């Protein structure tokens, strides 16, 4: 059943897809054209799995550029009838990558077929171009790009690519940028002028967790389609994948990330996994909210508590997603909430959503909590309200000095005087507490104030910082 409250947001721009064999430099060219390092680049064949997307802005024209996984089996580009006869293994990750690439090719407005000048024209290239022409309606929208033409001496070798019958090849070096400006000029000359309208302030939500907890399944459930590849193989997702939806007129960008494992894990010795984790943690630093996805059928590990520490260090809002709830027989919410909070006592304030990404349950509840959490993160509290709050808090619990004195002397110590509480920051919220005291203020009193602030002003799922300033 389609979720009518969730609207997938697309750029509405022409789509240009990078396509070719593995290791011809598609991801390097993608990064050069978009002006960043969004796609992971290695010498390992098949590095790219899920397609990367970015908007390119050039000379007043804009288009969406898509970097796809390489094709290993040219017959994957055959017509639907022949595809069925191939008897593809849908559990094989390479098959899923290639089928996703095929989908993007059929939807593309323009295709940049990337060939490798150092390898020369291979039989594999010829097969792919021949089959590509059969599934693409407008053959003229296939543009031949020969990569790795790193210096003028290598231009002579490119003549053999005319055999592909795709017209004059555009010669580039994705590594040093040679010819990329001419390539953009050529592509943009074919495009209509469309002004890309930026979404209203987006909520950036990063989805984190260990491998195989259901992060990619969750993002597919939210978007309502198989946007990212889901497979039982750990680390199917290698690079952060983002997509935007609209819910109650609010744009939300979800970023699916690679599964994060321990630093000492044998997996981190693998180059692709190590780089995928680093990219995931970079995505976290730019997020508003982190969804910590747990497999509720398994115990919570020490590594997941370390992951929470990473989130808190970056002062990101947290929502705990207890996934695979459908696999639990005795669905006692209260019991499982107590269990989760006992494992994460330092974020007892984080909302917990029990859901099934597989069955697409509680998706709306999750998004409602995202909206509430984001509003809390950006809440500005009135100065008078904070003044009354501080008076009330002091009446309710008398502040104590931060000393190690015990016994009768403890009660004879001068009490700290709470002078003023100001909100000094939003996104996330931060307060400055001005006090007058020779011995400071007990840490547990700051914790008390933090908890009262949450309850009083409904600061849901957001970290709170209180900075103490001493009045001289």
C-alpha cells in the first residue's frame, strides 16, 4: 500500500547517466564534473554499487548527473524477454548492481558512454554499445567520452573508437580535468535552460548502524521504492546514498550509510569497507538527526554504544529505530524500551520507534518524530520563560557546591547562587548559566537542569549543552 503522506522529491532536471565497463573512470569523472569527492574512487573493479546522484550547474544550465555501477555481463542490456531467459540470480550483488544500472539507462535523457583510452577499444565495449542502442529509444542521446587521454600524444590512439558509430568522441582526462569543461559545454548545449528551485530548509537525517540491521531496507520503505540495493551480504552499501522526500510540506533528506564496524575488526582492513565507514562518519557531521538502527532480534553490542558516543560528540539529535519488530513474538514495548535504555543510559531522552522496514510499518510515526526532533533542535525559548524556569528549579532543588566536603560541613558550605540562564545557540540548543559561587556547581545539578529543560520545553531527542559562567 502506497504511503500517500510521503512525496518523493526529484530535481525535475534532465538526467545524464555515466555508463561503461568497470574501472574506466566513471566515478573519477563524476567527482570532477560535480566538483567534490561524493563517489568513492579505487582501482578495485566494481567499487560503485548504488548509483551516485548530484546536480551539476554549468554556464546557466543544470542537470542531474548519475554515476552507475559497471556492467560485467553485456547481455544484461538485452530486451525484457531475453532478460527473463538469462535466469539471473537476484540474490547476487553484482546482478542487482547491473539491473539497477539498466534501469537508470532506460530512464536517462542522455547517456555518456565512457571508454578507456589506455585499454583501447575492447570487444566488451562493442557489445555494450550494440545492446545499448537497442534499449535506448533515442540513439542520438548516447554521447561517446574517451577517458584517460592524459596528454596530447595519446590523442592519436583514440581514432579506433569511431568504430562504435557514436560520432566524434569527446576526449577527457578525469584525473587531471583536461577536456571536462568542453564535455560540460557539449552536454549543456543540448539541454533546455531550467532553473533549479532549491527545497525549503531540508532536514538532514543520516541512517547509521552496524551491517545488516536494515538501513537500506528502511530507506526503501520510506521512499516507497527499491531505491538502494538490499542484500544479505554485509556491507552491500559502500557509499552514502541520499534521497529527498516531502512530508507535510517539509523536505527531508535521508542519507543511507555503510554499516559501521569496530576499528579493530578484520573488516576495516579491507579498503572499500574502511573508506565506506569514513564517508559514513563524515555524513554524520553534516546531519541534523541520526537514526540509530538496531536489529531488535539481537543483543546490543558495546560497539553500538561507541557509535552513540560518536553521534553525541558531533551534537546530533538521536532517534533509536528498533527494526525487525515483526520478528519478535512477545512485542512488549515497555519491556524492550527498558532494555534499550539500560544499554544507553546516557541517551535515555532519545525517542525509540519499534518498526519493521520489511513490512513498512510505523514509517509515518518515525517521520513525525523526525519533525518533532528537528523543531526541538531549532527551538528558541523566551528570556522571561527561562527566568521563571530557573527560579522554579532552584525552589524545587537547592543547588550545591562542587566540593568533596562531607558530613556536617557539607551543609555549612555557601550555596551557589543561580543568577541567569540564557539560550545562546540553536541547532542544537545551548544555554549559558551564570552563577556566583566560590566552589562551582555540582555536575549532577546541571544534569537536573537539563532534564527539567527537556520536560518543560519539550526538547525531544536533542542534545543540550549548558555552559557555566562564573560572575566575579
